[in-house]
C-alpha cells in the first residue's frame, strides 16, 4: 500500500510537469499580456516610448514570444516554483502565496459547508427514493432535483438576489460586510454579518449540486437493492432498517466515496461563477480575474494548486476504494 | 386453435398500457398496505389440514404486476410438506417453483410481485407475548432449605433468566399454525432464518461482498438468539462452519466471500441456514451453479444435516437426477400450476402426466444410444394471457377432445399419487372429488 502510494505520487510529478507546461504556454499565447493592456494608453499617447515598454517586458521575461522564448520563460518560472518562490502577482504586487492564502479561507468555508449540506441531504434522500422507487417521495424529489440541476448558476444566483435580497430584503449580498455595519462592531457581530451574506451563495451551491449526488445515490442503491445478497439478508429475518442501513448502505458507499474524493479540488478551488455573482472576494473570483488579465504568476500558481489537488483527489479515490471494498487490493 | 384478438398482437396500445399501469399501481398499493398493517396474531392463526405436515400450500396465487400485464407466476398451487421429509419441486425454468418458495418466505420481489390469494399454513413455534407485546422469559428455579421451589436470584436480587445450551435466553414458546400468506411482514421476520431458512441458487452472489463470513453468520445468531454473548455467537458460528464440512472454520470465519470458492460459499450459506436449527430448509436450486463433484458433496451434506436437525427440506430443482436421489415426495409444476404429485417412486417409475413423461424422456441416459435428445414440442403459453383449458394441451401428444374443456381437476390415482389430467380416473372411480394434498 505504501509502495503503491509512493509510486503514484512519483508518477503524478510527471503529470504536474506536463500540466504546468501546457498552462504556461496557453497563458503566454493569449493575444494581450498584462503589460500591454496596462500600458497601452500611455504608449499610444506617447507618454511611454516603445523602448521603455520593451524594457518592462524584458524585466518580466515576456519580451520574446517565439516558441523558445516561451520555453525559456517556462524554465524560469519552473525553477523558481520548485525552489518555493511562487512569484509576485502583477495585479496586486503581492506575493502569490499570500493572496491565495488570504482569499482561500472564505472559498473553502463556502464550499465545505455546501458540500456537507449536500451530502447530508442528498445521500439519505437518494436512499429514501430508491426504497420507495416510483413512489410519491421519489417522483417529488426527482423533479425538484432536476429543476435544481437545470438552473444555470448565474441565473439562479441573480434570481435569488432579486427575490430575497432586493425585493424582500431578507439577506445582504455584494461582498461580505454590510454597509450599515458600524465601524466599532464586535467580532461576533462581524461574524454573524458575514454569515448573513453567505446564506444565499451557499443555498445556490447546494441547490445546484444536490441533484447529481442524489440521483447517483439513488441509482447505486437501486442496483444494490436488487442484489442476491440483499435477499439473503432479508431471508435471515433482519429488519428492513438493518437491511438498508447495514447491507445496502455499505455497498452503496463504494462508488459514493470514490465520487466524493473527486470533489477535493472544488473544495479549495472556489466557485468561480457563484463568487462572481455574489461579489464574494474568494479565490475563485481572484483566479478568474488573474486569467482574464494575464496575471501569469497568480494564474500559474492557482492552476498548479488545483492540478495538485486533482491528482491527490484521484489518488485518494483509489485509496478509498481499497478501504471501503475488501475485494480491491492496491498492489505497488 | 383460434387465437383471440389480444394474443395475436405483440404490442400494447397506449390506452391499454395506461389501463394496466393504473390497475397495477392500485393492486400494488393494496397489497403493500396489507403487508404493513398491524393485526392481532389471531387473525393469521389457522389449523393444519393434516397434523403430520409442516407446511401446507393451499391454492396459492402469486402474481407479478408487470407493465405488460399481470403475470400469474404461481396460479393455484397446492401441496404439502410432511414433517421430516424431503419434497422435491421440479419443473422447467419459469414454471413458478422458485416463486412458490419465495412466497413461503415472503421474499417475492416487491412491489411488483405479490401474494394475492390462497394460504400457506406453517406450524411455527413462536414466542409467547405478554399483554404489552414483550417476550416472556423463563426463570431459573432452585429448591431452598425448606424444600420449596423458588426463583433463583442473582446478587442484585433479580430473577435469573434460564439459558439454553448456546447461551441464549429461554423464552416461553407456543406452537401455532400460521398462515404466511396473510401474515404482516413484521411478524414474518421472526420466522425467517429461525423457523424456515433458505439456501439460494447463486452462492457467488448470495453473500454480501463487503462483510466477513463471520460477520454474516454472527448476525443471524445475534438476531434470533437473544441474550447470547459475543464469544458464544462466534463459537456457535464456527461450530456451524465445522458442521458443514469446512476444514479450517476459524480461518474461513475471518475471510471475505470473494476469497472462497463457489462450493465453499454454498457451504457457508448452508451454515447460515442451519444456525438456528430451522424446522424447514428451502433449497432453491442449491447445486445448479456448482460443478458435478461439488454438487454431489453438497447434496450429501444436505441429507446429513436433515438427519441432524430432524427437519424437512423443500428442494427446488430442474435436475431430475437430483430429485431422484434426494426426494421422498415429488411435486411437478408446469406454468404456475402443480400437475402431478406423488412419492419419488410414483413419479419416476410410473409417471402419468404427459408432461412428466416427456420430462423423463428428455433426460440424457448413459445406457441407451440416441442420436439426439427427446424434446417436448412447442412452447409454454404466454404467462400473461393464460388459456382457460389445460396449459399443456397444445404441446400434448395424447390430447383429447375433453382437453379443450376447463382446466383438469386433480385426480388421485393411488394413495399417494395424483395428477391433473383428463387421461386418468379416480382410483376407485368415485364421483369427482377434489384432492389436492400429497
């Protein structure tokens, strides 16, 4: 097992190398670099000469846009990255790791709470639906979940803002701090004020994601319910509760745990669209902006972070498989 | 053979499909509700027709409410299982033999499959319950100095509950004949696994892959033997594994099902079935999925344990050889009905029903040289629209004019042998008398 994990981690180094190369090349091939968009007005109005501008580009290693120039730039980025120097963001002029660290907390909080709610609601609901297949509960839950799944994030998000924040005025949106909050408010008041802002985004994320997991649970439970060993369990005289929560659930868990391991990157990666719609300064929104303006150090570090989490998530899924299913053995 | 308008069509029109699903959901709701209701035990208590029997099936009907229509999988089956005997139920695939056995356990695949009529009488020994529905324990007694019999008390002054040989509490029991077809699911649970246990056809998939063999055996012990300790359950389970001929019971106890071969798994299934000393073991094609040498071992094992637990076996199979070897009585089924019953001798030496004769003829033999095996011509009628005449009529070589009449009643040809066919008459030509028992 340990041997297997080490082998997989070594293998993933190569994957990450490939991923970083592709992302770097793609960012460099964007039509306008950060500095071009930044200094274009000055350049056009003659405040800055072309030589001065080229000097700035050369300073950041962005002057040569030929293939080998890009490779050279990549090499520079890679050696720094491996040594633990993630670079300084063009936009913010701050260390990348500081930006990611400062903004990840809120994103992680939102994702974590909504994932927890999703699991707590979707899995029992899926099992309940499977046990009452084609019953009233099943149809109602399925229809509601489908409706939830069908909404685009920005649409549902804006709808919620319109109804509950603007029309009814129940919740605050736009950032994390109310305008009306007094400057000398205590930490607890500030915390509750922040929670107040997070209700709608979390609600939107849960509504959107619940359907998939619920249907997945339902399908898997139905499959297990028809298995021969469930009939055996019933033939033993076990109560229906015991049959479902011991024999069925333990088998339904196998694909579910694997599926949930894949959500690791989304947990830390932030919800780009939700954060943008609700104006939450989370990592998702920051990364979206970084990509848009070509903030290479920040975009690269964020993408590498997500890539690493993905690789770890897949490894975790494989390990969890061996943990929950005794038939699976990981051999190095 | 004019087919009705309905039979000719191989599709269902939309309005028909709508009507079927409406009727199905109504029927299913009714029967599911009936299974869940709470009733007094008196409501499903009945009397045995013959005191010697453990189980009596009487005009059992089990239907499947499918989208294409109602499938009458078991359509008026009557036979009985005498105490201490092996009854073989034979018939081709889809004739309703498995569904009959699943009905006995109330394990028919719900919600589409439901027992809709008839009765299954079973002599059960159930726990006596007090007014509040609790089991009544039997307490240990002792004789005190003055010679009186008094309850034995423990250190705290509480009465000590009597323990049986396995270490479980002893409760007051009562013998009661119950009608399983009318029993609510909740009451059925104390019979499953304790009074009647079942061995399934597919040992490869009948054990839960994520639990150890030990876990799956212990579960039954904990469930049905109250007051038993962890250690005692484990010992009992290992003892059972030893009983079914597993060489290394302690090792197997810790293993997962996928680490065992098919034969071993079937032995484990038998061990699970034996754990509570059931009165009746239902073996649903226990050897079909096994190779021939293992088959013989498993059959020997079944015979041995039947002697040991002094119970009965209902053996379901389509293998005539297995029946000939194991069964005392044989029930032949065709298209959801019993067509012939008798002792093994009756059926094998003097088969009467043309279908039974056909079955015998289609068995491969070693001594006779034949080019190709005999096969009964034609097909089983469509289970959704069963004809009202004899179901075997269209395939029968000895079909008569009479056969187009209503479905033939059972005629008792000898003391033990009865057949549902117009070719035969009552043993002493008595006026038509309905005889359904073995």
